[in-house]
């Protein structure tokens, strides 16, 4: 299906917006009137620019407060409309959006509204233009799509149809006039345009909700796939167009935002059976994490204290492989190392079909990463996540698939068997996202990687709120928790962490300390409160207090114990023990951990 995006959804000048939309791969645009008024280009030049970029102008918008008004006001509105129609002809646009009136002058008179819209459509038809009437969720009298359709039907003009907007329909909730099932009553050729926007469920004024909190499909809570199915079954064959008002998008760079926008439409089309992307190849585990560091000693010392062994060195690059159980960490001291310390730069995802996973990611607009490789290096497919983290689709010592470990020659050092206190593997990754990319990253992990999303949660930080959302496979073999800092400009607080799974966290913590490691100290007040909420075995809580182990218990009885190492550069590790089917991440302990890390950083 053809795709389109409203220029109001992107930041920058009109030229920048059009260029970003074209480069992302959109077929067309909705041009917002303010973008034309603020542009130094004439309508003819805008038309030529769009043609040169391969874009059609699918909609010109908006016309406001046109209908249901006294005769003298309507006469003025028609003069205004005639001017817009002439501008549209110069632009080469053939459909105009008319929003239901919010004017205090508007009368609650469907017959009057229908008559005036018919007369407007007659004028529009003289210019070869169609009028798409849209019910705003906060319209003064017309605020449901069913009501808008009744008026359009009564007007009975071929140049008058409806514009359906997913936000205005779904934001009305249980309002019978907004039940999307009724879309099937509208002939497909009378649905002139479809605008799509998602949004998180928020208890707030619908106008402010719409103006500031819309997002791209799949990034919110609205059932856009269900609505789109109804629209397609009705016979609509026009473009799928995004109209998203969002404060973050208006500040972010237009290019990446446009790519994120188109990816959301591709994933939405897939959800309704209209997409052409390859099927998801769900990862089956985390093959490795890669730390890039300008100084290997602090990171190596931390890994050693955690019980890791340096088992391999890359044949052609300054990269070393550290292993413990099924947990693998690469330490890279190559030229990409950052001056500001150790960072988590790459993740290897265990895949049953690495090439297929990479193909899907590329189809869904993930940037394919070029790699410098020697002829003998294993060919690994890699793409960039929205925050720049490199994602490798790979296989580890599996039949019929080339193992990435072939690039490493043994050091001769063997892993130590630490028994039940050893690390079994990687429990989860916690990746802090730039504040302006959180929703994009969430859609990427769900739509591109095929992970299941959990509910978003807010976590209290001493300096604000942090938003977090986890994604995982059904069996928990891959778990990724995405977080965003408390405020714009907080990229300096961009720490990532790797959570390690163990069956005996007390033994693992003691071994780490005895090997010279350091664990994050937790305030005594936390353990006093813990004692009031749960019953523990004798001396159990004293052990947790001594080692800085945090504790959580779910309603079903599952328990979670976890503690944290010191931070090296922008990376720290978490030791975890899950018991009795615990599925969470200890979110209720996050405020205590964050405060303790702030305190430790200040003390350091």
C-alpha cells in the first residue's frame, strides 16, 4: 500500500521535511498549511521539489471552522476556501482536509452543516478538488466519525467524503459513535483519506493528549491494526498516512524520525496481512556482549572478579573473549574505543537463521553495518539499533551454522567450575536510551527483533522519573529492558548494564568480594522496610544487608534476588537469582538502586 506522512509530524523547514520523507521511502506527504506559509518557496516550486523527490502531495490541511455558521460567516469562509483551492492547484494537491468545527458560532444543525459542506464541495469540484470531512474528537457538535458520515451522506456530493483519523476514533473509547466496527457501513470510495496515529493511554484532556502525545503505530496503546482491518474491508484503497503531533518528534532530527515513521507503517501493514517483510526470526539467546574500552585493565579486573576467564583472542583484531558458563563478553580495545570509558557497543543475538534475521531487519529499515574483516573472518550480519548499538545475528557452536567463535584462537586458559555460585549465562540486558529515541527503540525491539513487550513502568530517580519497558522471548531466553533517563540532556548518565544469571547469588556475591570486587552498598533503611514486608529465614536478611542484595517477590510467589557491581566507564554488572517462575526485573527496587548509585558516584 502507498504510504504518506504529514509534514507536521517532522521537524525542520518544509524542504528538510520533504527530503527526510523521501529518503526514508515514503510515497507521498500531507502538507500542513503553516509549512507552506513559512516556506520561501512558491507553491510551484514546492510542487516541483516534491516531484523531483518522488513524492505526491496527497492532502492539504487543514480548513477549520467552515461549517454550521451564520450566512455572513459562511460567505467569508467560502472566500477563504477559494483562495486555498487556488493554492492547492498550484501545488498539485487534489484533496483538502476540513475539520469539524469547534467555533462557538457553529450551530447544532446537521441540515445546515450538510448544506454548507455540499456548497463547499461544489466550489472545490470546480477546481478538481475533493473535500475530506473529519470529525475532531473535541468538535463542538460533530465529534464522531459516524456523525460526520451521516452529514456527508445527507450532503450527497461526489466531491465530499470523510477522512478517518485513528486517534479521533479510538480516543473516544466506549463512545458508540466511535466504535470502529461501524466503518464497514461507509462505502470505500467515500473514505477519501485515512490518517493514522497511536498514543499511550493517558487520563487527560483529549485535545492536549492529541496535540502532545501522539506517536507512531505500535508505539502506543491504541488498536490501530483492528481499525485498519475495518477500513480495508470497507474498500479503502488510498494511502496509509501518518499525522502525529508529538513534542519529541518536533525536536528530533527529521531523517531518523521519518525512518522510524515508515518502519511503523511497514510493521502495521504486516499486522493486518498486507506487508511484504520476511517473517520474524526470533532470537533464541544472547551469544555475546561486546564492551569497547580505551583501558582494558579496569574492565578485565571486573570480569575476573566476577569469575570470567579470558578464553580466546581474535585472530585479526584487538578483541578478547571472556567466558563463564554460557555468558560471553568481548573486550575490544580497537580504534572505536571512546575516550569517556568503557561502553556496551554491541550485542550478539543467537539466531536460528542469522541471514533471515538480518534480511528482515534490513527490510524494516535497520541500517546494515559495513564491517572491516579479513578474508578468514567469519561473515557476520549486523545492523544498528536506534541508539547505535550494533546487533549481530549469529550462531554459537551449532550444527550447519558457522560459529562466530571460529574467529577466536584459544588462550589456553580454561573456565573455572564455580558450582552453583557460578554464572550460568546472561539473564537480561538493561539499555538506557536517549530520551528522544525511547519509543523508536521500543518498536524496533518488538517489530524488528520479534520480542514480546511488557507494560511500561515509571521508576523514581533522585532527579526525576525514569521510564522503562521490558521486551523478551516467550521462554525468557532473551530479555532486554529499555530505559530512558529523567530529562533531556541527560546523555551523560547513559549507563548500560549486563545482568548475569546464577543459582546461588550469596555464593556468587561472596566470591566476587573475595576476588577483590566491589558491590553497591544499599542503605540500612531498605532492609528495615524489607523486614516489615516479608518473612525471612533466620540470618537471611542480615546476609542480604551485608552483601547489598536486593529482594523482590511477585504475587504468585516467584522471588528475585539481585546485587550490583561498581560501574566501569558506562557499564556495570548485576548478579541475579530467579526462583519459582519470577518474571520481572526487580523494578520496585530500582529507586533504591539508582539513589545508591548516585551516592556512590558522589562519594567516588
